[in-house]
């Protein structure tokens, strides 16, 4: 029985209790959200860790992508990236490896994560075909579903599947030319396969088969945005919206089976279209939890895209996005380093927290108030403890010229807080 099926029977499971404790809400809140589909708790029956929930009324969660590539394949390094991501607050990681011993890499990440783990099964499917000298054009539905089943048994908690790419939605994309075309790896692979064979997307055609696997292992479906815009000029176009319409139908079908489901979103989106994209998903997909990459609100900042993503992510989270996929400084340039992973996670955590303040998530603004009081009292231990990156805050302060003083080296003796406190004392 899936967590959604249990919730609909009125049961509060241990997993629901774990998720409730993390977000400091009542277990009944989690159960009710699971029952109506506005909350998901991604936790495969084969993966043992303390569960966290994603969805309406909860803190905005953050995902970090890691994984090997054919150009840079070092599993030990990816494990270190996993540790960095979790240390700095990632609620999940996605293993997007495309090279090396893929099953071993995925099982290693799942074993060591301590948080929910996601994957995009078509990546490994194509990589394994390549090892046999085959390409995407040689893929069969059985090849793809065999990989999905394999990852399910390894313990993947949520899977990104681009099931909304259909011959119909593809026709809308083809009739509305883009600057960047299809930038999703999974989306581009399926588009090529479909056009070559003139056949329907196997993930859509055999969607019930996919639901069977998810139901058996209690995997949360993450319906991927294969037509997400990769440029400001392509945002909210016909192809993107056509896919979203299909995803809304697939959400309904998953919920009827008792399979947990969330929806992925863009992508590159101008600032004034971010809120519209959130509202569109919530309306068309019946308030399914929304998981977005960024969104990136400008295309001109290579090396700083973690900042660009945080700007879009804060706005998106404030208006109802439930799950942010981090963007690192390496986006569009290269495979991220461990430092890139840290910067990406911290930037997304800032965005998530800023959104949580607006959404009135319990404990969000209280943390800011506590920080303000700590600053007023020059309570540096509390300041470090309340920081998103305590190590950096402590290092910058203690290694400055005023490391042992109450004030910082920017204002020195002219510290405004210190002056104001003295003036208050003089008035008493």
C-alpha cells in the first residue's frame, strides 16, 4: 500500500509522522495532504531514511543534482558532492549519472544519502544501450521499463519521466519555432525517438505500466517538463503549455491509482512570467506539488546562474512552488565542483526561505526575528547558529580586523547598532 492509499484509508503511518516532525506540523496535516494529492512524501519502500514531505503548507524543499558524465566520471567525487549538498541543507539529491558503473553509482548514492533520492531513468537506459553500441533510436519500450523497474528495486524515491511529450503536444512545439529548441536531455531524446519511429512516447502510451511499478514500490512520479524553455524568448510558449495540459491529465490518472505525483516546471522564464507559470501549473494540475529548476530570469550570467536561479526561485516559492532544484555557478558551462554544489544549495536555500516567509510557513519569520535580536545583542554564537552557512559567517568575522570585537570591521567604532544602544542608555 502506498502512503497515498494509506492516507485515504485514514491511516497515519510512521513515515507521515517523520515528515510531520520535520516540518513541525501535525501528522494529520500530512495525511490529509497526501490523501488529496497536494502533498507528497517521496520514500521508496526499499529506502530507509527519515522522510520529508513536499507540498502545500510546508517549507519549500531544495534538491541538488549530482552525477557522473562521460567527460568526468569519478564516483568518489560525486559522493563528496552528496555529502556537501546534505551538509548545507539539501532535502534531496538526484543522481543524474550517465557514465561508469551506473547501478553501483545509484545504489551507493541511495545508501549514503540520508535524504530522498531522485533519478531520470532514460539517462541510464540510453547510457547502457551505448555500452552495447546502440543509440536512442534502438531503444524499445521494454528497455526503458526494464531500467525503471531496476531503479525502483534499488530504492529511488522519485523518478522524473517525460510522459507529457506526446505526438499531439509535439505538434504544438513544431508549429511554434523556438530559439533554443528542446533543452531537456530526456525531452530531446524522446523527441528524436518519436520523430524517427513516428510513434507515441512509450511513457505516455504505457503509462499504466509505469503506474504499476510506482504503486508496487511507492515511488513518487515527478512528471518532467521535457519542453521547458531554455531561453527567455521561449518561455510560456505553445509547446510548454501543451505539455502542461497533458501533465494535468496524467496527475489525475496517477492519483486515481493512489500513486504520489508532482509536476516539474521551467526553466528560463522572465521575471514577469514566473507567477503566471506557477498559477498555470496549480490550475491545470489540480494543485499538485510543483518542482522547478530555478527559474532562471535572465540568460546572460554564466558563472552566476546560482544567483539568477535564486532570484527566480524566491519569487516562485513565494507564490506557491513547493520544491526548488538548485542551479550552480557551473550551469551551462561544465560539471559542478564540490564548491559549486555548496554555492548552489545555499543560494536555493536562501530562495526557499524567502518564499517561506511570504507563505507564512511556521518558523520561517521567527528565525529572522531571532537573528535580528542576536545582532542587536552582539550575540555572535547565535548569529552563527542561525545562519544558513555558519562556517562562512564565523570565518569571515573571526578572521577580520575586528575578530574579537562586538562590532564588525566595516563600521568599527562607528557601529550604528552600538551607537544606538548607547543613546538608549543615555536616555534612561
